[in-house]
C-alpha cells in the first residue's frame, strides 16, 4: 500500500512510517534525504539510523528521490528533500522530480512529510515560496497514494 504520513515536528511521523514499513517483507529500503549539516543534525541522523537497525537498507539521496525509491520503501522526508533543492538553487526541478516520482511510485511505500501550512504566513518571500512548494508537493503526493495519515501527538488519524 502507498501511504503518506503527514504531521508536525516530533509528531511521530518517522516512528509510524517504520511501524508500517516493518510489515513489508524483506528486503526493505529506507531513502534518507537528510544531510548532516551540523552536529545536531548528525546526531538526529545517527539516532534514526539506530532506530532502523538492520531492518532496512539505507540509501542517502538528498535530491534525486525519484531515482532512489524502491519497492518496500520508506522515503523520509519530503521537506528536507525540498530544502536541499532550494539550498542548491534547484527549486525549478521540484515539479519534474515529483512527476517522475509519482510515475514510478512503488506499490509498497511509506512517504514522510510535514504539514507546514496550518500556522502563520511567513514574513519573508523565500519561506513563503518554500511553504507553498511543500503544500503543492504534499497535495500531489496525497492524491497519488492509497492512504494518508495525519500524525497528531503520536496518534495516527486516517485522512484518506
């Protein structure tokens, strides 16, 4: 089943994604979009890797997520992927990569993303562009999957 897990920061999205993906038969793949750009992020990546243990083969792919996904896969996470494209000046590639990802979406995949459109409207243009791009990406992914779960305080709520 194709599943999109969406929610706020520290709402339990990654934990829920692993829970669902552990139901996939082995081998399983984890596509990680995060980069260790500082000590805090390096620690977070190490913690997530330890949580997965040897249950998943990890592929670190910050930008070309469409080429990295496999059958029986977790893609974690869309906001960091988008951040990487913005940071590298590749914002214009977002739609093309999403088109390609959706066209080759595996049957068994769990995609993790953040909901950032519920709060205030950001003051600066870059942050507004990022939020709008993430909102569009989330909507496209939600339309392409079989199930959408919203994580609230560690509890999955079925949206689709």
